[in-house]
C-alpha cells in the first residue's frame, strides 16, 4: 500500500495558458478558487464528499475515467452549479486515502495506481481538510469497472465506445513494440564480442517520454549523479546479493550521449583488450543527457560448479531492475520531470536453462525456460516510481519468474 502522507503532489496541468499547479495545502486550493483557476476540466474535478460504501463504484468509475490521460480529483470542495463558484467544505480525513487506494486496486480492472494527498485545513489539526487524488496516465489503460470502460469528456465522465477501447489497446500495443525496439537496440550494441557470449545477458532501459534533450546536461557536467548511483548499492546490495551487483559500478567516465558508470576494466563500453575481462563481471550503466537510463549486465546466467548446465540468475535481473526503477524515480523528482517513463527489461540466451533456485531445491517445479529471449515493458510516471517501485519492478519481471517456475515469493524485498 502507498504511504499517502509521505509523497508530495506533483505539479498538475490546469490548461495551456496557465502554469502548472502544485497544491500542497488547503490554502493553495482556496487561492486557486479566489483567482479563478480552479474550474472543472477534462483533467480536474472537484467533489463534496466520498459518500458511504455504496458510492465505491462511483468512485472507481471516476478513477478509471482519468486513467487514460491522467488527472486529479479534489474531495472536500462544494460547487454552486448556477454561479459556477466553489467553496471549501472540509471533510474528515481519517481512512479516506486508504479507502481510495483500496477502491483503485480492487474495483478497477486491471488494478489502478493512484496517489492520495491529504491537505489539512489547519496545519495543527490533520484530521480535517481536503483530499487530493492524483491519477497518473496508466500504462494499463483503459480500465474497467463492472465490465465497462470509462473515459473523460470535456468535464464529465462517460462510457467508452468499442472503437475507442480498440484504439486505446492499439496504442498500448504500439508502445510495447517500441519498448522491444529499445531492447533490440541494446542487444545490437552489446559490449561483449559475439564470439565470447556464453551466458544470458541482461538489458534494461528507462526512457522518459517528454523531457528536454538537456534535462541532465548540467548535472552530468558537474558530476552530480554519482551519489544517486552509489546510493543504490547502499540500499539494495546485501551480503546475500548475487554477483554482479550495484557495487560493481565503481568507475565513472564521460560518454558521447551522457555519463557512464562501469565495472573494472571497461572503457567506453568496451572491455580492455589487454586484460582478461570476463563477460560475467561486466556491468555498465549509461545515463543520457535527456534522462534515459541504459544498463547492461553480462551475467544473466552462469554455470554451476562442476557442471556443464547453465542456470538463470533471475536474482541478478530482479536486483538491477529494481535499481533502475528507483533511479528513474529519483531523477524525475530531483530534476523536475513528473511525466511518463517507458521501462523495458530484456534477457537473451535463455532457452533450456532453469533458475538457479533449482540448485538448492530438493523438490520439483523448476522447468527449462521455453523461449530464447525475454522482453517485457511497462510505463509509469515519476510519482509511481517513487511510491511503488516494487510494483513497477514486478510488472517487468513477473512473466520471467513465472516461466522459470520461481514466482515472486523469493524476492519480497525487491518486488513488494
């Protein structure tokens, strides 16, 4: 479950002629009422109350309707339809954010991510106030409630037609194809020479979809990203972490497209020809000027000691996937990008390999992987990357774990 009181609302879009709005208090909402910028729009609606449990379906329909393009709801505001004016009408906040989160996860199909922000009327009394609910554009849209899909008109909710639903599904399919192209590009620029590729390789890409090309240029030139990357090792690596891990990114260097963090004896994404650099020890992270993240790991599988058979190191893929998700969220927060990210995970040379968990298992249930490659993608906005990195990680890796017969039970820290 999200922690509704610990995340700050990201700037909300009010219109092409208005600056983005970031309400942090009930006073900010009152100011928007006073200056006339708070009006119901395609991406913003106000509600007086949440109502009782009989209103849960209505709430779910409202949430689902915003999931296609993104938007926000503000509970605790009264509207006079005749005069088109608004008045603050504070409500009891206890349990309301948790209720919205539960409705979004249980009444919307597929489950919907939302971010809830209580805005107390009095800073010294956090029991009453307004509730701001952010609904980011969902990578799984459109969402159903009781078998019907919903969207937004100019200012109201409406049911989607079959043709609109088909169009939205087609858009999602096109995005998945684009993610596959990203992974294919990284496979093509694999730093390990083809004749030396013996193991499965891991490829990860996180690409912001609407950043300026120089989002991180100043931070790169000031070498200000190292602490973020090193922080991943301190948070995620443990004595039980598989090798390689985040601590392998011990060196930095400039790159044509941004900045690189690399393992030992790797220069410009090329192994040192004068050193015996083994593919299983190669890790490389490239951070682009536009904010994109590209990670390569040469040890997605390995040989068991004394055996010719290889085992898939799904723990390595899970560890690096979680780190890329967290790093994308931090970059979005620290550098003012709250929009969508496309994230993709790929592994090669998998066919016939079983998970490394089979080495320590006396029982069955682990089967050889039935495909040569694994590619999965998802989308998320910065607020979801920050609030629910485990859920985003799970979306990227769950089919791999299923195909290996491992499931998520062995990766509670990374996936939940």
